């Protein structure tokens, strides 16, 4: 007996070791540390910051020179660059005017902010996928555990009925009815397992893992937070979304970048000045002549009008896009709120005493059927109803959490 008890304990321990149980907090920590999409996207931020740094750098000065190749005098020397020869040198620096350099820097900063908001949006999307997949796996696993318990009990009954059918004590139709119920449970289990595997694929990919045995195990506190009431009205939630959401902020930042681009294109219509100094040994009016050089392009037919118009059209287009984005966000928040209210009501009703007494009723029905106190028709009808109720109760809880997470996502706020 002691040996059997030890072996049972050992097998149970090995089974538990095969599963990696993670709380929601553990999952989010591993997600932030290891998700490859986040790590790859972060390089875009580094590149954008490098572009800001590059925009602050002055253009390189240009240095040049010349030396006499052939002296057509009595000396007739090649490369006569000595005291009696000729050589010249110059250095020039392009100086941008009209605020060109400032506008380039501000445009680069706006683009860097847009890149950061793109990263924030990616983080928001992936985190929503992580949390919804996490809880979907958890509640579907709870349903499967209940189905497995019913299948085990039902398998015991089927074995007993099979034996009694062979002896002629029980009709074949009663055995078939139990077998059909067993197949129905198996079908429900297969459907749930398919969803679990799909969500596990999402979850372990987000965690940069290949551990298919990873098992969500939220703490009671992580579950209870979704049962708290919502203290905000739809209008407040809409304003919250317009203030917090990265995609809305990105749309606004794009308008800022467009305005800086218009200023840049207008400033580029002003020609840059080339300022420099030159030395000429004997080619000028004086020997060893030092000159100040100044050059500027003539703005005759290229005043950058085309690029200025393109920048203005882009601003008008993005303004319309910004208005559309605001409308979409407001409607998305309203829809998410309405879904939350509906699913919260369903969840509250599922927490009634009748629902909580399902397990007690199940045990009573099962015991009475084994004692032949109720008919097989009554038993199978109850089992079908009970199985549907168990799955529905877990579905209500899963739907409530999904609605809460959708509202968190729609507002980009931690409401739950």
C-alpha cells in the first residue's frame, strides 16, 4: 500500500513538472523581455534618433586647390609650383539660410516621435493579444477539466451497461444513448482543445517560446479585478481614448510633421550661401593674393514650388485622415462600452445561487442514476444540459474579461 501511494505521488509530481504555470504578471514580464517583434521594432526608434542627430550636423566644408601644370615661358617647366610658379587653394562652407537647418531638425524630431508612437501601438496590439489569449486558454482549460470528469464517470457507466447488455439485463438503446452522450462530450472537448491550441500558438509566439505545455494560471487577484464596476461614462471614455491612444497621437504628430515639412520646403526656396576663402600665388591681381569668396544660386526658375504644393496637399490629406481616425476611435469606444455592459449583465446573472449549485445537482443526479432512481432519458437530458451550462458559465467569464480588455484596448487606459 505504501509503495502504491509513493508511485501515485511520483506520477502526479512528474505530471505537474511537465507544465509551466505562469500568472498574467509572469507572462507580461516574459513578453516584454523576449518578444522578437518588440525587440526588432525598437531598432526603428534608434534609427529615428540617429536621423535627428544627423540633421544637426553641418554640411562638410569643401577644400580644393590648383597647381600649374605647364609654364609656357622661357623656363618651360612642368608643375612649376615653386616661388616663381603658380599655385592656388580655397576652402568653402555651405551656409543654409531661411531656417532650413532648424526645419530639418524639427522635422526629424517629429518623425522620431512618430516612430516611438508606432512602437507604442505595436506594444498595445501585442499586449491585447497576449492577455486575451491567456484568459481564453485558462477558461477553456477549466471547461475541458469538467468535461474530462464527466467522461470518466460516463465511461464507467458505459462499461457497466455494456456488461449488462450482454447479459440481457439492459436494452441496447440505453447503452447507445450513453455512448452518444459520450461522443457529444468528446466533440465538445475537441472543439475547445482546437481553440486552446490556436491560442497557445499565439501565446508562446508572443513569449518567444516553444513550450506547448505552458499553462496560464492567473491569481485570484488577477481574476477579481475584472469584476469591479466601471466608473466612467462613454463620453469620458471617448475623451480618454483621444488623449491616450498611440494611433490618435500619431495622427496628430503626422500633422505636426507636415507643417514642419511645409516650412522646410518654403525655406528650401531660398538659395544657400557658399562662403569661403581662397589663396592665389601669382594668378590674381597681386602676388600671394588672399580672397574672400561668396556664392549664391540665382532663384530664377526653380523656387521649389512643386515640393511646396506637394507638402500642402499632404497636410490636407492627413487632416482628413485625422478627423476620420477620431471618429473611428469614438465609435470603437462606444461599441466596446456597449459590449461590456451586455456581457457584464450576463456574467452577473451567471453568478446566481442556481448556477453555483450546479455541481451539487450533478452529483445528486449521477448518484441517483447509479441507484436506478431516475431513468436514463432523464439522466442524459440533464447531462447534456449540465455540460452546456458548464461551458457557458466559463464562456461568460471569458467573454467578460475579453470585453474588459477590449475596453482597455479601445481607451489605451488601465480601467481593469
